[in-house]
């Protein structure tokens, strides 16, 4: 075998160096291509972040609540929750959680993407289902589900659905009221399908005792310490997420003794700014009425 290599390189002395040269060229091309891909990914991320801001600037509200928010008549999202006003425009959430103006901006995470199929006459129609969890880590979280033909479309729709389903999460203490609230204020439970989950207050420093899905959802809600127990088919991630979300939504479901004081409610924003809504004009100068 060594003799054959010797004969080959003696007759073709340039072949070895040619192979080395070709390998070097391919290595340089691959490095340049990887650098270009990384640069393109960074540009896409910057464009994606900028596009949300551009959408907010070019936002023309179509609901009464959106018009009040756009004109600065409603200062905080807590005022919307206080009067139980339905949010039907996701730009309202973007307005209150702007990264440059908010101390706790919203963060989202694609928890799961799964293909779903439907049997038709032509065969099986495959679509993609995306589950997205969203929250600011300071008492607000949401869960969105969307099904679409493409993965990117499903993720985008799930993010919008998660923003529209954003809810306030009440936090409390395990013992003495020292420091910031760190756990759930009481035992709460949620269910979806066969999945049952129970959240129990925990002492400070315990952290979240539960499955990775539970930790992720409670982290978005701003809960640092919590015991949890679940049963059923928790492998079904969609039902598990919905059960956790339903449990968190029950933290404001009933009044505890510290909330028994009489609350003097102000007028609803619709009543307070009724004159403004009657004569509202959008960006295009078109007068709209209720």
C-alpha cells in the first residue's frame, strides 16, 4: 500500500498539494458563510424588534379602549383590569410594556410546536400548532395557542393570542409579610382535560418545586417559591400549560380578609371620557362616533 502511494505521488506530485489547497478554500468559504449567517440573524433580530415598535407607531386603534390608551387617557393596565374591560387589540399590551419605558418588559417563550393533521378527501392536511407563554415576571402572564400552515405564522399568532389573554397574578407571603411578595397567596388548583395541578404557598428560598413546565409558567408570573402537585396525563404539554394558567387566574378569584375593605370605584373610563370618544378623530382625520 505504501508503494502504491509512493508511485501515485511520484507521477502526480501536484495532486496532494491540490487537495490541501481545495480543503483550505472550502474551510475559508464555510467560515465566511457562517459569519454571514450570524450577521444576518442579528440583523433579523434587530428588524424584528424594530417592527414591533413601528407597528405601535403606525397603530390606528379601532376600539374605544384602544383610542383611550393611544391618547394617554388610561395610564396603567391595572386600571383596565379594575373595571374588567376586554382587551381586543394586542397593541394595547405593547403600549404598556414598552422595553424602553417599562421596568419589567414582556418576555415570551415558545413552549412547544407540534404538527396536527386533518383527514380530507385529498389526503391528510398537516398544520402546526404553537404554544407560547408570555409574562413580565412581575405579576402578569399569558398563554397563547395558534394553529397555522407555517411555523412562523403559528408562532406569530400565538404571541398575539398570549398578549390578548394577559392576566394579573396575585402574589402573597407564606408567613410574615416581610419583603416583597414571593409565592401564591393561597392554595389554588386548575384543570384542563385529564390534567390537575395544585399550587401551594412555600417559604422564602424554597424555589419552585415542580415540573419544568410549571417552573417556566410560574417564572413568567413572577412567583419565586411554590410547591406544586399534578396528576393526569401531564405529558400532554398543551393541557398542562392550560391547567397552570387556569390555576394562576384563580388567585384573584375570591376575596381574602385583607381585601374586605370597602372599595370606592371611580367611573368607568368609557363614562369618564364619553365626550372625548364622541368627537374622536383618528390619524387620517376621519371623525368617528361610538
